[in-house]
């Protein structure tokens, strides 16, 4: 293999805990790649992953028709769904679910610049940590660096999107009615916070999927630098 233990930003190699950064870079440079190329390659791979991942989710039905990330009713409301449908409120339930996913798709459009900023700030030490990590180490790094910023950015967009299509109204209508049913557990969920949390989970899931593609699939290595860095 040419330089693959170079940096498993995206292939299933891991660097042993006993191998320090200097040793890692020495072994990598023997392959003909400079540390600068390695750093650029890692950042480029991350950029490719986040751009593709966020673009897919930001498209219409990016969340709604993706079973892996589709936002459904929160756990405390799931038991209420059958009751609501039996009460003739199925259309309101369906609209609430669609609206939650549309709000997440709107918010996903703002994710890429936040990811890119975190990638630009990545240090050699950060790269070493990713190298020592597992298959989703790069995604874990991005989650640590961006989760708070993404949540802050997503929350108002999701609230505005939910309000725009009266999702909160559908939600309140459905569950205020449900809460009047005797002996049921009351549902009292902050819809905006719930959708924000699920949107973030979906974003990081999708970025992790793109990370896996770049690790293992030559067709996903879409630039000359990625091909050079990940050549076997």
C-alpha cells in the first residue's frame, strides 16, 4: 500500500496508541507525500464529505424520504399517534411529520459553512487524533467542534420554518386534543428543540456515511489530491 496508514481519515486503518505524531509523520513521508500534502488531503476529504452530505439533506425530501434520518414523532408521542388517527386527526399528524422534516431540510442549508470553518482550523495534532481514531473519527471531530454552533444556527431557522407552515399549530391542535383523552400520558414536547436535535443527528449521520465512502470507495475520491493521498 502506498501511503494508506498515512491517515486513515477515511479507510479502516488505525494507528496504535504507542505511535507518536513524529513517528507517524516519518512513516508517512517515506511514501513520498509531504506532511503538507497529508494535511491538505485530510482537509479536502472532510470538505468533500460535508459538502456532499449537507447538500443531500438540504434538498427537498433530503430528510423526509431518507429512512435513516427521517424525523418521526418523538418517543413520548408515538403511542398517541394511533389514537389521534382513530380520532380523525391523521392529516394533522402527517402534516406535523412533513413539516418537521421540511424544517430540518431548511436548516441543513446552513451547515456547510460551519463545518468548513472548523476544518480550516484543524491542526496537525487534530489530524493525528483522527488518524488514531476509528472509521468515523473525522465525523466525531466535526461533532465536537461544531455541534454547539450548528445548534445555535439551526434553532431559529427551524422555528421559523415550523411557524411558516403552521407546524406548531398542527402540533398543538393534535396534542391538545389528545391530552384531553382520559388516563393518557400527556404530551408536552418543545417541537423546535426536538426537531433541532433530530436534524443535527441526521446531519452527522450523513457526514459519517460520506466519510465511509471516501475511506473505502475510489469513486468517491473526486480530486487529484484525494486520489494521490488514498492511492493503494
